[in-house]
């Protein structure tokens, strides 16, 4: 029996400029080996401003940022109000434990596919957006390691449009599963 509420896209966002938050839009166009058409972070080489200054020819493993709406629920329980796109994500999901996915997982959203490359590393800009919020994006695992809750990054494998309401199909990688690490 399928789940009552399958994993799906809650919202999509983009911004042509390098700003912290992105605007929610009705749909985004994903381009293979590029990212979100019209977004400042799209490109074959690294587009994150500080990384681009350091090593501009590195491959762009951060073409698409996905964030689970369940984190917004955690924020609300702690007294914060954060809406889709406000933490810079391109795709806000619901019903999928993004942080539990292994590296190399393929997410199918309509015709588009994204390969998960790693975790987004929370940064000080989160506290500039909302003081105290950065602490809410970090946790501690039973082994004492840091849990980064700010979603995952990926690269686009197959072109396609993505809209709110699109179902997300997960294809786990074959072989040994490598846990996500910051990219």
C-alpha cells in the first residue's frame, strides 16, 4: 500500500542574484549539468561566491538546494517563522527525509532528475536572517557528531520543469551507501 502522502515538492524558488533568500515561483526549469535556469547558483563550475574566489574551476556540486519543510515545522515549534525559499533553497520538499539519503541518490521530480551530492553546511548568514536560527539548524548525533539540518545539494542529471505538488521518486544508489558530507 503506498503512503498516504507521498514525498512531494511543496514549493520551488529561484533568484538571479546572489541573495540569501529566493523568491517562490510557480515552476522552475532544471537544466542538466547546469542547475536551475535563471538562478545565480547555476553553472558547471562553482558559483558560491566565497568558493568561486578561492577555486573558480571546481565543479559545481551545489546546482540545486533542497530543503525539507519538516525543518520549518521544527523552527515553528521553537518560535521561528521561516517560509519556503527563505533559507535559499530551490526546492522545498515534504515527506522525504533528505538528510538520511546516501550520496549519489537520484531524485526524480517529473521528467527532471537530480543526483544528491552532499549536505548544505549552515553558515552565519542564517543568524543574519533571523538571530538565533543558526543554532536551530544544528544538532548532535548519539556519537557526538554534528547534524547539519539545512538540506542537501545536488546536480541536475535530466532536464525538466518542477512545480509544487510534483511527486518525488527516490532511486538509491547501487552498492555501498556513502553517508552525506558537506559540499
